[in-house]
C-alpha cells in the first residue's frame, strides 16, 4: 500500500490537488488499516483525508523551499518503472532459487 504514496515535492509543474489527495487517502488507509471504513467510521476517515490533504498542500506549495532544480515527472516515472523491473526480476530470481 505504501508504494502508492508518491514523491510530490519540487516538481514542475507543482503537484496537483488530486495527487496530494490521493497520497493523503493512501496514508489514512495505511495508518488506519482500512481500505474502506465502516459506516460508523466514514466521517472520521473522510475528515482525516481532508485535513491531511490541506496540511500537505500547505507544506508542499507554501512552506517548503529548495535550491534544487525542479524534478522532471517523466524522468522520475522512468526511474520508478526501472525500480519495478528490478524488483520483479529479484522476486523471480528468488522464486527460481527456491523452486
């Protein structure tokens, strides 16, 4: 589940509200242990997602500062795909060694 929380700081263009909200949702799912809360917990779950979205938006777009050049989304996506291929290859290699 945590792999779905993406790096959002220092991109050009900046992270979108949808990207920030998706990361907040993944965070709340992880810490609560719930993919979809029961009706009794839905309001608290939704409130947590909204509050974390607001905090993260403020942090990323208003408060953090860096001297580093902005990241390129396509370069970062390619790096993520390569890490995934390496992870899959390692899993297959372990399975072949054990099989």
